[in-house]
C-alpha cells in the first residue's frame, strides 16, 4: 500500500492530530465565546447533526434476522455496559495511588462507559467472515441503549459538572441526541431507496463534524494556562489502553469458546469485536453534554481519542489470525 493510499485510508486519525495541533496554535478561535461560538454551533448544531446522521444511516430494518439470538445479544450488552465499566472502576481504585494524571484516569472510566461503535466492530467482523448480522444488531442496539445508559454510567462513576444540573443534562441529551436520531430514522423510511442507490458517505460526514467537536474541546484546554499534561501519564495511559483491549478481547474469546458454550465460531468473532470496541462518534458529544463547563474536559476525552485508533489497529492486525482460527474450527 502506497503512502498516499495509506494517508487517504487513515485520514480521520490524521485529522484528529491536525485538529489538536491547530487548536494548540490558535485556541482563541474555538473557545467558548470565540468566533466559532461553540456553545451554539457545537453544543447544539454539531451534536444534533451527528445523531441525525446516525438515524439516517442505521439500517434497523435489517436487524430482524439477528433478533432471535438473545443469548449472544445479552452477552455483548452486559459485557459492554456492565462488566467493562465496573472492571475499569475496580482497576482505577488501584491506579488512584499512582502519580498518573487524575483527569486521564477519569477519562479511562469514560471509555468503559461508552456503547459499542456503529461501524468498526461490524467492518472487522465482516472482514473475518463472522456473524455480521449479530454485529450489526449489537452495534445499533448498543448505540440506542447507550443514549440512556452511558450518561447514567458517567454520572454514577464520575458525577456531573457542578455547573450543569442533572435535569438539564438529560433535557439536552433528549433534544440533541434522541430527537435528531428519531427524526433521522423517520426520514430514512421515506428516502430509503434513494439512500440505498446513492450511498451517502455517512461515516465521513460524522467524522468531519466530530473533528470540529474535538478541535473546540482542545481550544478550551490550550486557552487555559492552568492545565498541564505530563508525558509520563500519557505514555502510561496508552500502554494501559492497549493492555485493557488485549485482555478483554482474550477474555471474551475464552468465555465464548468454553466447552459448554453454544456460540459458533462466527458468533465468537462478533462477540470479541462488539464487546470490546467503544464508540468515539457517540462518546465525544455525550462527554461534551455531561461535562459541560469542566475545564479538564479535553483531558477526560484523551483516553477515548486514543482508544478509537487503538481498537482499529489491534483489530486489523488480528484479522488474519482470527480468520484462520475460524476457518479451522468450521472444518
């Protein structure tokens, strides 16, 4: 693969780096009250656009074929939204006595609270030849669940911003997340044939809006002289994220392949990816709402920004190994 082709394929990860770099050079543009007016354009318009886009792109009509595989769905959703955040919380109690930046540790907890992504787990499951229908169902269903459960988990494990009352958080979540998602689904019903023919780049649209959110989040950070991020903490967090991902992928693999398990090898592939992947597209906007007013919001966001490319990188590297395992088990 040539350099240009590689850059084109990884444009979003490069975009994250560029957005943070531009925010570092000129933070005044994207700060609250600045020329971009992020308190309106980002908090309401950008977040609503992402979830309207999600509503348009979610193929809920294709989920009925996977609906009956209840045991698999329960496993994925309980692991993702119960075991994962609880295990991270226990782990962080041990890490709290270390000199690692406390806001990055809080960021690790937010990663644990996130729902599965709509795209990456499905793409990797399809690449291996796993149960794609189950992956689509759990990604979509997990996203819907996450709209309600993720904010509750964030408030349970971390508390809310003192400047934003609980009722305000959920009213804003409803108006900027639930309503646009429902409208997107309604619109999809009327233009489904056109969408199938034209195949709009939903992923690229959401990613571009997401880069705007990331940019303004880091503008607030760099405009605040009191915030400092030490390199030691960042390196340790990167190591922890890769370790957590590998450990949880191995754990889900062991559980789904044990002797009394009824899961097929194709099911196991969907379980491994859907249970351990976390959504950046849904996560960043939710953090923006739940932690509105936090001066350390960008530091809390850092682990999720690292986790996203890490899960794609690890998943891609493991595709040939998992594929050969699945083929050998199906013979």
